[in-house]
């Protein structure tokens, strides 16, 4: 724990929780998908293979610092749908999206 200017107790995260590049990539992919979906539909189901992303959506205070505002933006878009659910599935269920994400990351 640390103290802020007003002597408020501030949580200090361990260094290992400050950055998570893989988590950030998954969150960015989710953001791109739901942003596109929101332009077309008012209801949606989001299928994702990351338990960690689902956990962070339920508890944004535990988000690594490099993903914090991205997760808040995801939550804002999810809340803008008339109806939306996020469901955990195995990678084989979303293999096409996984392949596209790999191609995008490689710049293809």
C-alpha cells in the first residue's frame, strides 16, 4: 500500500501485474469486434476464449494498467447494446477469429 497526496491509501500493484501484452492484444481484438458489431446490431453474443478477459469485465479494478482504459471502453460499448452477453468458449469454437487475429498481428 502507498499514500497519495491527501494521505489516502492507494493500492500498489506488483510489477508483474502492470503489463500483460497478450491480454492487451485479446482486449484490442474484442474491442474491434464489438465496435464493428455495434454499428450493425443492437443485440449480440460475444464468444471469447479468454477466461481472464471475462474476469476483468466483472472486476475492472483488477485490470493490468496497460489494459485499464481499454477494458472500460469495452464495458461502455457492451452496455450500449440493448442486449449483450459474453460467453467463454474453447478456442476451436472461434478458430477463424483466432486465425484472423494472428494474421492481423503479423500485418498480413
